[in-house]
C-alpha cells in the first residue's frame, strides 16, 4: 500500500483511540443511532470540512457535498439526501454553506470550466449573468468573486426552501429552518447570510 495511504490508516487508529479515551463509549453509542440536528450542504473543497469548522463530532451533522455546493432538483443524490435528512433523521436545520475562494464559482465567473464541471456549474453562470451589471460594477476581481459566492449560497438556500420535501414538512408543522452561510477560508470564520433570504 502507498505510504500516504498507510499514513491515513495510522491517523485513523490514533484518532479512534483518542476519541475513545476522551469520550468513553463514544463509538458504541454512535453505532446505535444517528440523530443529527443539522443537514449541511456544502462544497467538496478540501479546505471546508463541515464537522471541523463548526467543531462538532461525528454523528452531529449529516453532510452532502458537491462542487460549489450546487442544489439542483434534477440531482437524485442531493434530493435523496434532503429527503432522508428531513424524513428519516428529522433534522431541525438545513445549512447551505458556500465559501469564499470557491473554484466552481470562480470558474463560472470567468467561464473557464470544461466538460461535466461546466455543465454542473451552469446555474452559477446563469446567476452571474442575472447579476451582471451589479457584479461588473465591483472593480476588484476578488471582491467581485466574493460577492458572487454570497449570491450563489443565497440562491442555493432558496432552492432548498422551494424543494417539495422542505415545503411539505413545513406545511405539516415541522419546525425546519433553512440557513445560508458562507465560510472564509482565509480566517476560518463563518458568516450567516440568512437574513437576506426573505
């Protein structure tokens, strides 16, 4: 086995021992039940690990990640995750989390993606076109990309709000909240944009 892979196995052994030492019985309890309060829909970016940036243990967050945290109703995977999180796990909160410096958002902005990635981020290109004048008015390219990251996470949270499974749950009186958050890789801090969802 490749030495890098062996390192991962060794890291796992050390982590499991440390978790069990710090929280005796942790894995036995974890194996019995999964009852997270949160569904996290985030980007696949390796710098944005859901559990770690909110300092929660395994079992606390149900996670779905893809390139640029895109939520598409024609994506069976995302819709199945949403349905399972709401219907089987009874999550209370759905957090759609984007991040500044997102490669998918940047590729949509400069139209540099190819192949399947280009197809996947088409909704972000459409969003950039929709807000073209406002984005063009931002002279600094980095600030322009950051603004598109914000607009994108808001659009994806609204997409979640409009999904049948979410609307049906809320109509049935289930307290289910959708949030739009953005993470800054540069300082490790989250920002809640949910007040802009209304």
